């Protein structure tokens, strides 16, 4: 595992994404709320481009104490959705939102000054 | 009576002891010992295949440490939000919208009467469609996370029902008008 240079931090705005091929791996790098997250771009469902779909906040249904619904609401946590069949992964962990045992391979991202590296 | 597995294990141990004994007794050099152990571990090279030279081993090690090729495939930029100058009515509308959002978040769904909601929906519906028809197109909600898909479908369905339109008529009109 070595640090691979993937770009300048100044070129990454919040909400930007970059898909890179490092050797045999295809990796999606996200910048979200000032942090970098990198995951394998191969969806665990059928190998779709997991990191290239919609980014959307997590939806939860709030309930009253008597279990009646207060409607659906977006939470603060952000997810990304595979464009092929809608597998949805948590931006911070890479876990599937429903089944935490389904987890994309995560790569460490290191910044050194203005340079961004992925450890792969 | 010993099982075949026990017999094999005993034979293997005996061979190993004999090998160690012969290696230590004959005053072998360190290199010879290393070669002997390598041969024990990997087997002897066949006569056809030449033994790996040190140069080949170093070359293979060097290629393993060689940096991987990094290729940027795609860059996906965050959507750009262009702010427009505000005015007094817009500021007031934003404050009112924030107050309604607070009521929704707290579960107080009776904060506005149905008549008040109807008046607001009617005014906003007219205002938005007038802008779009005049060529001033903008997204109807701020971003993808402003309303859920369920919110959108309930409201769209209710609006269509209010004017007695079917979904296929909406699709037909969109294909004709291009709006």
C-alpha cells in the first residue's frame, strides 16, 4: 500500500467527486463537509459504478410516542446511491444504509499541504 | 496398529531429523544451508527450468515496489448555486417559510388552517408557473434534500386532482410544450 497522488486540494470543492483508476482498482473520492472519503467504485450488488450516482441525505420517518407518523424527513447524514439499482451507501462509513454488513472497500485519504493522496 | 496418517507423520519427522543431522554434521557453509533449506521448502528445480538468478529476484522485487499508474477517469462537480439579490417581500417569505418548517419539524400540523394552506399553494403555484412561462426558469425547490420523494408525489398528485388531470395528460402536455 502506497500513497498515490490524485490531485490538488484546491481543485476539490465541497460536494465534488473524482473517479480514479489506480492499478486495477477504480476508486471514488468524495469531499464532504471538508473531509475526504474514498471507496471502491464497484457496487456490491452487481458491480455498478457505486460512487457516480446521486448524493442524497438519509431519509427517516419520525414517529410520535403512540407510533403515528410525523412524516419523512431528511437527516444530516449524507448517502450516495449506485445509479444502476439504487444501492445506497453511507458517505462516512461506506456501509449499506439498511444492511451494515454490506460495506464498500474503504481507502484512506491523506492530505499533505495542497496535495491529496489515496492509500492504495 | 498405527493409522496411515500416523505412519506418514513419523516418516516425515524421521526424514526431517536426518536432514538436519546431515546439514549440521558435514560442516556446510551458511549459503549451502540456505540453499538446502530452500530446496527442502520449495523442492529441487527441474533440469529444464533454470534456477532463478539473483538479478531476476531483484527485478521482481523492484516491479512490486513500482508506483501504480493513477488515471483520473471522471470529475463530478458539486452543483453551483447562484444567489440572486433579495428584496423585502422575499425576506418576509423566507421568514414565514422557516416558521412553517419549524412547525412541521415539531409535528404541529394544525399550525395553519386548510384555507391558509390553499391560499398559499394557489399563490405560489400561479407565481411559479408565470415565471416559467415567461422564460424565468429556476428549480422549484432549493436542492435535492429540501423535500422527500413522498412529499413531491403527494403534492403533485393533489395538484393534478384539484384540476381534474390525469398523469398521462401531464406527460402528453410535457411532450408537446417541452416545459
